[in-house]
């Protein structure tokens, strides 16, 4: 039986490589963003700091596990409990996720970004 090495997703940095300053000092871990879904607000290759104790408010970005992938997306939940995870880069809207309440796959929140990043909701002008 062939053994395959255990690998964590490429975006996962379980420990902080260097201690951040300011608000980011509250972070529990950091993640390197590997796609352009959140541009121009969060750039591909940028390191974001995440607190497990921070729950993103509607319109803020967080780190989520959904459908077998760890993603950085903008969070919104409607009154019926459907969770929407939006790609801020509307050229990548195919990466948007809608997870209805009660969906067995569900969404797992790893944490909110610190400092929080509020991003204009799709289709809403500032």
C-alpha cells in the first residue's frame, strides 16, 4: 500500500511566523491568500491575520471551510439562515457560495480577519 504524505492546504499557516503589531496582534494564526477572489481589497499572495474569537459582521471578510476548501470570502447571512460567501472581485463571481440553513455540508468559520475588513457588498454602491 502506497503512503502519501499528509499535506495541509497551501493557504494554511498554523503559526504566526512573526508577531504582528497593532490590532493584528490579537491574531491566532495567519493565512496566505492564494487566489484573486478578494481583490482589490485583499491581494493574491497577501498574508491576512485571523482570530478564532472574531466573528465577521455582515460585509466583513473571514476565513471559512466550505465544500472541502478553505477560503477567504465576504460574509453575509440572510433572515432565513442562508450563508452567502462572496468573492469581492466580481470578475470571479463564480466563486460565490450560498449555503442554505440545514445544508449538511454547512460552513465552518475559522475566524474573522484582524483588523476587520469591511468590503462593499456586491451590487451596492458606497
